[in-house]
C-alpha cells in the first residue's frame, strides 16, 4: 500500500510539472507573437500618417503659388533686361544725374540739346555757345525742342505761364527764382525728380536740384506754357 501511494504521489507531481511547462510555453509564445504584430501595425500607421502630410503639403500648399511667382518674376526680368539692352549711353548718363530709372529718360531731342550746351559759360545777354544767359538758354531750348516761339527775359516769361505747384511740375515746365531781387531774376526748365536745367552764373549750363538750400531759398514758383 505504501508503494502504491508513493507511485500516485510521483504521478501527480509529474502531471503538475507538465501543466506548468505548457502554461509557460503558451505565455512565452504569446509574448513573441504579440510583440511583432504591435510593432508592424504601429509602423504602418506612422508611415501612412507621414505620407499623408507630405502628399497634401506638396500638392496643395506649394506647387501652384511657386509657379505663379516664377512666371511673374521671369516676365519682370525680361522686360527690364529688354529696356536696359535698348537704352543708350545718354540715357544712362542723365538717369544717373536725375536719379531716376533709365526707362524714364526718353526725350532724346531734349537731352541731346542739353548735352550740346552743357557747360556753356554764362554771359549776360548772350545767345550763343560762347556765352548765354538764363533767359537766352530757356528761349533757345523751348524753340528748338518744343517748337515754341518764346522771347523775353525771365520776368517776361513769368507773365506768360500758368502757375503750377512743385508737385504738379512736368518735363518742359518753367521754374522761376528771385535772387537778391523783389522781382523774377532767374529762370530754368524743369526735368524730373525736382531737377532743372539752366544757365547759372557760376557754372554755366548745368542741372541743379530744387531741394538744394540755395535754390530752395530763392524759388518763386513754376509754370506751364
């Protein structure tokens, strides 16, 4: 009887050990199977999420605006390049003197006249390239460039124009000054950007700026014929 009981105890211990091993295997195998599946699903979700962002941002946000900007920029560059290529040396010179864009200098007859008379010395009552005064220069320029039959001194010309403010002045308008006199004593021709050409007593035919302290002090007004 004792031997039979001993065998029964041994059999029960073996059965318990076998069942515990099986449970361990199931637990271990469960862990191995669950881990990869979780990783794969997470990676797939991440990949889809990233792809979604890259696709939408590229197609909707960046492609169309960039194309429009490139087209407008290329057109502007083409126009500016064409204008610069067609420009002549006198345009570059006077654009620099007046501090304006090259394409704004277009009146070739006017600037050719100024170029021919540039630096001509001042001489009271003079009307030639050996010497000319302010009204003589203005009358000659207006007759040659604009085909206007003008005559008279600066005070006479002042009575012939329609008054304009500085902001209203355009190329070809006249500008007048009272220099050490109560009446008009000097005249010039407005160009652009507050610049005017005239026969000055100190430097002859030259371009000056209405904003210079000297000319600003004696400026009496502008007018159009």
